[in-house]
C-alpha cells in the first residue's frame, strides 16, 4: 500500500475544520481586495493562491520591500485576485478566513498564512496554520470554524476564483499585471518589479 501523498495528508487535515460551530465574524467581504492609493498611476494586480509555494515565497521575501517602496508611498495601487491551486481546499479556506476577518484584517490573514506556509508543508498541518492566520486577523477559533464551514461562502469563493482565473487567463501563480498588461507568470524579483513599475508609470504619463 502506497503512503499517502503530502497533498492528500494536508487536504485530509482540512476536513477536521468543520467539526464545531461558533459565531461567525460577519458577512464575508465581496469584490477585489486592494492596498494603497486608488489614484496611484500604476495599478498592479497579482493573481495568487494560498496553496502556492511560489506565492508564499514572493510574499515572504519580496513583497514587504515592494510594499514599503511603492504601495505605502502612493506610487502603486495593489490588488490581490484570488485563485485556487491544489490543494484547492486549503487555498479556499485561507481566503475565506481572510474575508471573514474583514477589510482591515484581510491582508493580515493572507500574510500570516503565507508566512506559516513552510511550516505547514513541513508538518502537513494545514489546520494549525490557518487557525494561527485567523487569530492574526482577530478571529477566534470558533469564528474560524464557522467561517470555513459556511457552504454559501465556499461556493462564492469558488465562483470568484474561477472567474478570476478565466478573466486573467491564468496558467500559473503568481501572475502579475501592471496597468492591465500581463508582465510575468512567475514570482518577480525586486529589479524586475522596479522595471515593471517604471515602464507602467512611463506609459501612464503619456
């Protein structure tokens, strides 16, 4: 008998999430989630999945510097569009949790989930990682369980992710657009991001 794969074990761990009920944190957010000044000349869109190792590496190693340099200074308006990659239920649960945490805490949950990703892969304990991410966003464990157990929320998540992937013709994650132009279908380095921002800003100024 073959040993179960890592993905199978992680996915199986997620099943345990729906074993209890608790008070939900409120209606999940709808629409795209963004950071920065909407009036910024450069609009950056990242299509990402919370079960994507390359997305996690980008978030953990590159994004903090990019955010400080461009988003926090009003030069770039950043939007995250959710996509589900395998194990899709892990990604869906993570994004659902982030939305249940509310607009002010959405990116706190996403960041915490990505930062816990290496440990999740090592231990194969998806639940522990997502509970920790939920708590980083101000949710209790009971609220987390109620959130990921919401069938309507799951269906909305799946529909949104499917529409995002189709709209962006997404073949891999992360995928990046700058001012509507697809620039990369892989994690970008800081020099590549600098060049993409400069090019988009130059085009926007014409």
